[in-house]
C-alpha cells in the first residue's frame, strides 16, 4: 500500500454502495446510563442496506455499549427500529431472530466443536424444539453457502479451537449469516489479525455487505480507510461526526478528539 487516502480509492458512497434506499436500522435519541453516567448519550444513527459503516472513537466512547443496546444486552432509552419494527425493550433472542446479530471483542465459538457443528448450532437458533430433535442427514444449503462465503469449506471438519485467529472471526461471521442476520454488528473484528487476514476480512465484509448492513467497530484506521463506505465517530457517548472517510478525517473535531496524528501517520505507524 502506498497511498491509503480515501479519495484515491473507489469512491465510498455515504449510506452504502448498493444503491438501495430502504432504511434498515434507525436509532433515535438512544441513551444508556450506568448509575447516572451516560455511556451513550442521545445517539442518532441511520443505517442503510449495503452500508459498511465504521464506528470509531476513543476507548470508552461508548461504541460497545451502543452495540450492546442495539442487541438488547443493556437497557436503553430512545428508539431502535429495523425496517420500522421497534427493537428497544425486546429480549436478546427476539432481536437476534429479527436479524440483528453481533460479534464480541473476544471470539466466542465452541472450541471443541467442528466448524460445521458450530454453523449447525447457529442455524438451529431459529429452529423449533421439534426441528432440533430431528438429526440432519445432510448439510443445509445455507450452511454450505456460508462455508463458501467465509472460505472455510476445506476446514469444515476441523475443531474450531485449532483454527487460526482470523478463521475464528470468520466462523463467527458465518454463524451470523446462517442465522439470517441482515444487520451485523462486529466489535473490533480485525484486532490481533495479520495484514493478510485483515485484507481477507475486508473482502469478506464487502461480499456479505451488499444485501445487508454491516457495522464495524474498529481502532484500525488503515482498515477503515480501505473498506468503510461511511463512518460515525463517537466520543463521550455522543456522535461527534459522521460522513465519508475523507469527511471525518478532515474534521478538526475528530482530529482533536481521536485521529490526531493517526490521520496523517504513515501506514503501519499508528
Ligand atoms: N456495565 C457497565 N457498568 C458501568 N460502566 C460501564 C459498563 N459498561 C461500560 N461502562 C462504561 O461506559 C463507557 C463506555 O464503554 P464502552 O465499552 O462502550 O466503550 P468503547 O467505546 O467500546 O471502548 P473500547 O474502544 O475501549 O472498546 C466507559 O466509560 C465504560 O467504563
Ligand atoms: Mg469496546
């Protein structure tokens, strides 16, 4: 990589590249308080289908808490609708069933089970007790498709515990795909990955992103520059800025609070 400025790449389109305008996830006046401390403070966020939105900001900005609130893990006030349906107040599994899935900062696959078994369990999340009792004779088409998408076909019978770090993250993404998630919230998916794994992950996110909405919480600014279609900057629980990579990088408020010298730093020196 010699030039990583957003303007030199295929132009990232704000609100997604898929050319679709259906509103997918709409967050309004969202707040989360912990004992009076507002970790998320009146956040508005509109995510479209096809968007590959990066959510960035300093440690403690409220990024993970925002994802927790959207997925029902912490109580919040305000409104979160997916294609018009209110998610706020719904239980975690209900929200997941409505197609909103997330990964955690630390990988959470079943280490002793194979890649295929992990995907099978994830696919079973939406099945009835009766369906779960019936053993599957063949691999479900959606699992085959997911295996291909995440590039782990050859490792289908490998225990997840011995997968490389990057492959575990891809398996987790595959588990969201077989659950039919249309909104994927990924918390620092490339942390600890090699450069090659990052590139592969970015390409994977592009492959799955077109028909879905993908939100990536990240501190890796090179990764953001390479793959974001739009960026939201959180600081102290509030939305500080939003726009294309070029717009947020040029924003003096963002530079002061987060990017600082990182925006101008040569590759690999952030
Ligand atoms: N369960 C909790 N109880 C009390 N305070 C919390 C809780 N979870 C998070 N916080 C606080 O809320 C704020 C936001 O935390 P959060 O984990 O959302 O930040 P973040 O943007 O994800 O940071 P990082 O980049 O370090 O992952 C922090 O000040 C944190 O200490
Ligand atoms: Mg976090």
